[in-house]
């Protein structure tokens, strides 16, 4: 995790770019990992822990009808969250995470461990949503989700130089 | 930490009350700790990782002139952050944390390890701001801050039954 964060920091500082996050099922853990690194305020603006649907609407402008139609754990919500946080914070890169960490809350269509992650960046980059199906306990799923999220951020930070 | 979170959860669920957080120097770690517990969505709404001053203004309505006059690490900012997050999320209880985790950023007046925490609740409760001076590495200061924050939340949750 620490190595991933250090590599994200190097890439973003070199490019003078910033990052913001919108986390649901990880509850702020990605933000905590990013800010473990001294000097992270140079490139990490912060973000929103959009744990409840109300906060997804309030802080990220996720539309109510989108949440009702597709659910909080959906590619559509992940996309709306990441575009919402990028717009609100005016960050260069943005990350969103929404999923079912369990042990409750799973359904046949959306089992425990399903996690959607969005990555947004300025045009011509188009928002990408990644779907993961993690296994294990709540703690394991959250850890796997945080790790995958950092990897997606690193990929975006290193593949999209200005 | 886990015991503190479990006790917060018990108190809030028993009272049907909710919590929101606004973290700066802990970067989302308190949110991550709160959501480690299954079922935390019953009482934890989420919050804001207000790492940059821009996000303190954008999401928490902390006034620019307050930040300029008193600085981001001040009792005034901690109070504005906690009242901002409670108002925006309509939570019952709210917590804010702003401080200097180091290793850089300290001054004689505001040394590394200085952390201010605000607790807000509905009237007649008045917002309280606690000042801490922690010692140690960045990781130790952040851990001590998260621990103290959870203790303040528990105190507020158990001393203010409706």
C-alpha cells in the first residue's frame, strides 16, 4: 500500500496534478492511506465519505432517481460519484468507490464483495468504471478494495501525463 | 479502537442518533475505523475529508476570512468545520479534526502534534472544541488523534441522551 501511495505521489507531483476521492464502502480508508504519506497535501485535496445515499446526493450531486433505478452499488452510481467529486473539488484526477463490504447487504444480483470504482480525469479522458468481485471477510474485502483503488489511481496517474 | 467504535455504535443505535465527520489531518481514518464495524451505516452517515482549505470552504462552508485570520489549524476552524458538517448532513452528532500531523508544517505557535477537535450536537448542546498536543511520528500523532476523537464522540454519545 505504502509503495503504491508513494508512486501515486511521485506521478502527481511531477505533473502538478491533484486527486480527490469519493468513498462509500471503504469509509475513508483510501483517504487515510493517501494521507499517511507526509506532504500529501501537495496533491491530495481530500474528498467525501459518501456512506449514506443522502451524502451521495448532498455532496456529490448523485441524482435521486439514479440511486433509485440502479442502486447505490452500481456502475452508474460509481460514475456519478466520481464525476461529482471531480466537479465539486476541481481536482484533476478523481476516484470513487461503492460496494458491498458485508457481511450483510448482499443479494443474488449484487453479492457481498461487489465493488465498483470510478476514475475521472479531464477531457479527452472519459470516466472509466471498474467492477470487482472480492472474496473474504468485511475487513478483507475493504482491504482488497482499497488496494485495487490505489492501483487504478496509479494507472490513471501514470498513463495520462499532461 | 474497535471497542470504542462498538460502544459508540451501541449508544447511537439505542438513541436512534446519527454521526457525521469532517477530518483534515486524519485524512479519513476516523471514518475508516467507524465503518470497520458491520452495520455502521445505521448510525454513521459519512462525512468530508477536508484536507485542503478549498474543500473546507466548498463542503463545510468554513469562511475564507476565518481561515485567513485564524488558520486551518485553530479552534475557530474546528468549530466551523463541525458545525458545517452537522448542518450539511443533518446529523445528530458531528466530529471535526484539524491538526498538524507533521513532520513538516509546525511553527512555534502551532507545533507539530497540535490537533483541534470539535463536537457538535443539537441545541441546547453547544459546540465544544478540544485542544490536544500529541507527540511522536506522523503515524503516531494520527493514531493518537483518531483515538482521542473516538473518545470524544463516545463521551458526547453517552452524555447527551435524548
